[in-house]
C-alpha cells in the first residue's frame, strides 16, 4: 500500500488469486472496516465516512471484480470472508469495528463469529443474516441472532453507534 504523510493509504492487497483495492484513512481513532453490499465498491461509504469524521480510522475496499479490484475464479461467501482476513491483516487493524451494509452485514456477522477475539463489534446496516447462510447446523446466537456467532448480539446490544 502507498501513502504520503497527509493522505490516506491506498493500494492492492493480494488474496488467493486476486488483489483487492484498499483505502485506509489512517485516522487516529478505532479502526472501522466498512463492508460493501453485494456488487458494490467502496464509493457508497464516502458520505458515511464524511459524516462520521476524521476521528475514526476508516478502512474500505472494493470486493473481488468490483471497482479497482481484480477478477477471481472464486466469488463464494467463504472467499469474501478470506478477503476480510486479508484486509485486516494488511492494514494491521486491531480489533476493528465491522460495519456491514446488506451482503456486507452477513459477512460481518459471520467473520465476527469466527473471530470473536479479533473484532470489537458489528454494526449491520440494512442487512439480514438468514439462518443457514453458510451451512450452520445449529443456532447458537443470542437475542434472535441467526448468525450463530454468540458474540454479535452482545456487541450490538452493548452500545449504539459511537459518535466520536
């Protein structure tokens, strides 16, 4: 990834057979990884990031074959979860807050469920997480969570979106 002293970091993060276009604002606050709706790139997050302000460290990326990211042979749900792993690792984000919109909300809940010690919490925006989306055999979540993660409902119930 490349940057100058005052600009966001932008670059390509390799994962599997592709590379993802990533932007990291490098703000001073908690890292927030914004996860796109299906078939979207990182552009819809720009007004959200502007509204939330520079006090947060905003990380966005174009999904496989979206925006400036490269094509892949694998567009599965599991591949998208690996993409989150790659972006979090490449940016060095520690315990980020995941904000998922639509399809990104399902990804956020499932990634958090698999990585409860690596995530602060999950905010789902206009996203349902249907039971069995990734083949879970049981329903372990609390408070009506169908993600089966057991952590996202506690995170979501703990506080509203932090406003700085």
